[in-house]
């Protein structure tokens, strides 16, 4: 698996969710989300796009905050957030988040 490719998020589906990898990377996941929302690229987006990203980020962070997150929801919302970031030009932050998700799902 090439974790350095911009399309790395597409590889999140490979492997299984690892609770221990989640515990090791849960804080990193939240940090990556927060960094995406604090980026200059995010600030340059229109209000509707910002709101859509924030809404998706809130759902993802809410699932990540659970003691026993639902792996399917975590994966789907994570993929959705990364794809949205890539679609609107927040590629570095999206890539960073994708790498965290890969760690969780390839554990």
C-alpha cells in the first residue's frame, strides 16, 4: 500500500478496523480534522461550502469521540470528509486525514 499517494483514501477500505489503532490515532484524527478546518484553503471557501465541511467534520468527530465508535460510520464519514476536502482544494489536510484513517483501518 502506498500511503504517500494523493488517492490514499481509496485504500482505506482495504483491511479491517483496528480498535487499538483507533486508540493510538484517535487524537491524531481529531487534530487532522481541526487543521483542515483551520487551513487558509478552508477560510477561502464560500460560506455554504464551509458549512457543509463543518457539518461533516462534526459528525466525524462525534463518532471518533465515542469509546466504541462504529467502524462503518467512522470509515464512511471519514471518506466523505476527505473527498470533500479534495474536491474543494484542501488537499494537504485531506491527505493527512486519509493517512490517519489508513492507520485505523489497516491495523
